[in-house]
């Protein structure tokens, strides 16, 4: 755990926390690549880090435009509230690179004081689903591996639900690992085991990464060989001998053994995002993990869009159906928010004042009940409350469609 006030940087659980003047901590969300950029800068605080070094550390064996570094540096600065000039955290060295200039200290992990509303308020309409996920996480803590699919239309709140579970898991457990693997939309071939390799790369960063590297070296050398940033010269020569004749079946068996070792003492919440873009090898891997009978403190949580329109032979669709028949997974289908839930959200956001009549109906109609309702509500309520009396008058003399259009323009 690294600290650079007012931030606490938890590389093990992939979390960045900011402490307020009241002592509460708020989680700051970063994209996976932005988090990786910040991780590398913090781990080499005080030293010049060149653009080429960042490209090699964050995008190994990948051709990436140099502009990507600048974009993610900007994302990190925005999250930290930093400025390019008179920087407090990340200094730009023109034509050379970047330096993390804030003082960094080590801190022992502790339970964060989580700011914000309780889960049932922060995620209106998802309380029952969140409770199911918490129960499944408790089973995982008892060494009962869990495979969970969360399905829903774009914008319905899959990621928000997963992030809330992660927040609660990180706040409630002293020893836990949380890691993401991202599936990428591809128009040609896709990298085999893409999300798993992405997740392993994150697990193998930070101060407590060495035990993971040792497990991969012993149990899954074919996977370690896919992570060039972790290969020393001596390790590279050994790996070259061990991976001769490696097959897809061997890789699946090795990572299963490695995950059993990794989760023997410390629970792992493994999140695969956008599984509808998954590669075929990862589908085989999920199938194998679900069918292993060895105990593991593992919960694989995957998000995806509905697969109803996919043909019967679609690999992920077929896998879900088979695992459900054999009770080896849980599938949660998120439904749109009701009008009552949209109104509840409006009340939660501003408990001191009730929303004007008709606002929840308007927001629900224009958002179709997806999580876009939250974004629309935040804009429309401030406008509606400020001018509620004139709005009520306008609503009485205008048609519903014209009134809706007027309020949205506001």
C-alpha cells in the first residue's frame, strides 16, 4: 500500500482512494490502462520515466501510438486533480518523459472508511441483485468457487453493479485480491486468453506481486512466457525449455492449477468485462474453471450483453446454457429501472426536496429505464426544482411531447 497525501494507492486491489478533510475516503475510478500508468510512475517515484519505458511496461508486445501515453497521463492527472504546470504529482520533462514528484510512503493495509450512501441507495433498484452477489462472495470465501454472469443491455448498469461489489469487498476484507480482465472487440483475429492475460498482468504488478510470479513460474510457465515484462534473462532461458510443445489444453490445465494456488489463502475476485467479445480460448478456460472440483477462494464475475439473438452454436451462449443445466454457474439478467425506482433515485440525490410532479416519468421515458436515467436525472432535476412553479404552469398548457422537449432542452 502506497500513500501520497491525500491519496492512498492500493495496487493489490487495484484501488485509488482519496481522503477528505473529514477523514472519509472516496474511491477514485481509473481505466485499467490509466491505473497501470499510475502504478508504474508511483513505483518509480522520483525517477524520470521515459515514454518508451511506459509503452513497454503498460503495452508490452503491442504496437501503440505514442499519443496513447499522453492521453492516459491526462486521465491520471484529471483523477488526481493535478495540473501540467506547477504539478503536485506528475511532472512533465519536455521531450524526455515524466516524473512522479509527490512524496510516497508505504502503509500497512487497513479497512477504508468508505464515503457515500449505502449500496441500496447508491444503486437504486439493484439491492436484491447486490445481496445475491454478496452471498456468492461469502461462498467463495469458504473455498466454494463461484462463476457468475451478469447480462444486460448497454447502459443498464452492469459495470456500476460490479464496481459497487468491488467497493464492498475491498472495504470488508483485509486480505483479498481484485483484478480485471478486459475483452476487446476485434474485427479480425483475437488474442487467445486475452482477458486472463490482462488480469494476470495486473496481478503481477506492485509490491506484493512476487508470490504470484513464483506461482506462475512453478505451476503455469506457459502463461508466464506470455508476460514479457516479468521475464528476466535467467527465467527466459528456463521458460524456453519448459514451454516446448505447449498446447491449449496444457495452458488451461496450468492456469487452473495456478489459480488454485493463488486462492489457497487469499480470496480472488476475478472480473471479466464485456464477455460478449470473448475469444474462443477464454470460453474453454471458463468452462474448465467452472468444472474443477478442487476448493478455491475464487469468484469469476463476467459482464456481457444479451446473447439471445446469437445462433445456437455460439460458443459463449452454449457454455452458459450447459453450465446452468449442471448448476455450475449463476446468470443474472439486469432489467430496466421502473418509474418508481427512477423517482427513488431522484429522492436519494436530493432528500431535502421532492422531485417536481412528472419529472420521474419524464426521465424514465427518455432513458428507457437504463442507468442513463441517473445521468439525465442529475441534469434535469436541478433545472426542474429551480423553476418548479413555472414548469407546472407550462405543463398545464403544453402538450406532453412539447413539454418533454422543452425540459430536456433546459
